[in-house]
C-alpha cells in the first residue's frame, strides 16, 4: 500500500469514530414517560419504570400493550399485517410504535424540561 492509501484509511476511520461518538451521545438520553394515543387523542401516559399489561380496544380492533424492562411493546394485535407486533420493544426517546389499522400510536418521551421549544407557532 502506498502512503496516500494509509492516510485515506486513517481519515475514513477517524470520521467513522466521530460519527459513532455523536450517535452514542445523541442516543444517551433516557426516556421517562410512555404516551399512548388512540385516534390522535392521548389515551394514557405511563412512567417507563412501571410494569403493566393492558388491552386497548377500539372500533377497529384491539392491541395488547406490555410495559416492562424500561420499555414498551405491543404483544398482540387484531390488525392483519402485525407490523406493530413485529416492531418489538422500544426504550429510547423519540422511538414509536404505530398500528395504522387500529389507529394506535405509542411513543417514548423525555421530561418536559428537556423538550426543545418551538420557534414558531402557526395557526
């Protein structure tokens, strides 16, 4: 290998290490609450530390939600494709599980103080 090849490999390696560090720093935040929306309305807000299982029933079907191990998952659903069930457990802020046929949206959020403030509000 030539000297230029070694320099190029070192530069690419350095860029990869920096990107991994930035990714680790961004995903370091811990989720504190789980928000569950049904038909775009807040159905329930639960602490991420709780352990519970409940069923959400709508006119479109049902979803069995399990909260455990500082995360949340949909264990069973009546939707035909079961994409929400295959999403698995989520535990990081801004991750979400969506069941479109049953109109259920589950997301993990951080403390209200840490949320970015809106710059512009449009009516």
